[in-house]
């Protein structure tokens, strides 16, 4: 019994220890904002999904001490929902614990870290939903842990926001075909009316 209790206590301590590490490592508030990141859309600009492009550039903020980026290995750039598009949408809710955070769900690109001259042009995918967005980049070390970030908006996520309009599912070709079919239907109906009318006149004349 004593052995079982000892194993249980030891297991609980180990799990608690790893839980603390995971929780600490995943907190957004623990990250340094060491990247300067910009995107091409202007404030309030509306972009069409499946057509428009977004160019993102980023670099290390040189105001930080030399060696700050010594353990930086990769950068993951993401498209993130602005607060206005998170309202009453639990599936987009922000959380300080990055394992639970749903702010940035759309991956744009993952690249090896460089302190400068980084850029990427992303063509907006057709399945991106209508919403207001900003761009954020997470920096990972060699163990795959998030250690820093940068974003195109301010801390309150109110500046440099842009909107993407989703594809409605209708295409101009479909609209043209529908219009042609409607015109053809009307012409056919009118033609049928006159044919039937002529038949009725001939029948009445025979009588």
C-alpha cells in the first residue's frame, strides 16, 4: 500500500512539473516582441479571396541586445482574426495559453530564421472566410518552442487591419448561363404561345 501511494505521489509531482513547464512555455504574454513585421494591405483595405495577394516582410528589431536571436531557428507567419471578427465567435477566441489560442488559425509560411531581408507574397486562398485580419509571426527555437513574435498591429489589435471577402460560390460564367437560359425560356414560351394561337385560328376557320 505504501509503495502504491509513493508511486502515485511521485507521478503526480512529475505530471505537475511538466504541466507547469508546458503552461509557462505556451503563454503569449511570456514572449518578447522582437520581430518588426509589415504587410502590404493598407488600413481598412478590402481584399478578394482567391484573387488578391498579401506581401509580408519581417526583420529583427535592432533595439534588442546583440545575441537576442541566438537561439532563433524558424519563423511561422500566420493570418489572425482581429477582435471585431472574434466577437461572439468562440472558435476564434484569443487565449494567453497558445495551446488554446484560436486567434491565428491560417498558416501562411514557415521559413528558416534570418535577422533581415525576409519577405513572402501570399495569394489569398479561396476558402479564407470573410473577416478582418492582421498578420503575426511566431519565432521557434531548435526544440520547437515558441520564444518570440511580431505582428503588424498594435497591442490592442486596432491598427493596420484589413478585410478579406470570401468567395460567394457564384461565378460570372454561371450568371451568364443563367441569364441566357432565362432569355431562351421566355422566347420559347412566346413562340409556343403563337404556335398554339395559330393552330386555334386554323381550327376555328375549318369549322
